[in-house]
C-alpha cells in the first residue's frame, strides 16, 4: 500500500473521532447505534499527541516521546506534530507497524461476516482501511466495548489461522473508540462518512455482504409508533 495513501488515511482517522456523541435535537440521548473505530497495531499509541483511551504507558522508551493524555484532546495538534511522533515511534515499537494488505482485509471481512451473523448484530456500514476500521452497528444487547472485542478477536484469530500475521505480532492497536448515535439522521450521516472513507483515500469503494442498507430504524416502515424509541425520537423533534 503506498505510503501516501496510508498517511492520508491516518490524518482522516484524526478527524473520525470528532463526530458528536449525540444529536443536539434530542432532549436526552437515546442510543440507537454505535460508530466503532479502532486501529491496526502501531497506528495509535497510548501517548499519541492526539490523546488516547489508554491509562497506562508500559514501554519506557515510548515515554520519551511524550506524556500520556487520557481521552481525545480538545485542541488537536498540527499534522506535522502527528507525523513526527509517528516517525519517531516506529523505531521504538517491539513489532513493525501493521499495514493491512488487500488479502488481509478480505480475511478480516470474512471474520466480521461470521461474527456478525453469530452474534446477530445488524451492521449498516463498514470500511476497512490499511490502518484502521470503521463499523456502524445497531443497538444490541452487547455494549459497544464487547462488540469491538468480539470483532477484534474473530479477525485476529482469522489472520493468524491464514498465516497472514505472525503468531506473536499484535494485530489491533487497542480498544478503540465508540460514538453514540441517537437518531436516524446521525446514522445516515455516519453511513455516508464511513462509505466515503476509502474513496477519500483514493481507494476503491467497499461493499460487504454483511452490511445491511439502513431503513430508518427504529422509525422504519412498519415500526410500532408507540415504542419507547419512537416516542422519544418524536418528542425530541416536536420539542
């Protein structure tokens, strides 16, 4: 994968967690879906200058590159600072940064398909990039963190089973992020954002068999107009 494509993808990932946690039209958030994002190994470190979801930095060498900041920083660093951090960190990692090839991505997609079917998730969008993943899943009995764990586990086992990743080499770069979506407008906007990810990186558009076309759930045709979701969404719009 050309380095320029991966760098562009990484900078777009910088923007992907800016999405609002919930719609401003709702008096109280009512989650109907999750935009889940996580990176391949080495692409987002605990002390990344953008902030991270890590509480601990276990490598003393990496500590020399900067302090750990839990959560996304309100003021984001310039692209130059991110590039310099990434360049300096590569030599300090125990394993090479993992960039997914087309074959890797097909393997990950197959693992996702099996896991989504097995867990009975409903997926409305998915983009698998050379360095990170975006996936939109409808509200489910599993919390977002468990969905990420299940998809990460299924895919890293598949990559090892196919001999695409060394048994000791980490596949994923951490627990990732979740963005709560609380109305159909949020879902539609996020579906487009995810679909545009490969195109904006000058990669082919992606189409996956496990992705279902969004139908305005929970306001889809035939829905119960008196369901808790429908009543709350209506009250938010009418208020």
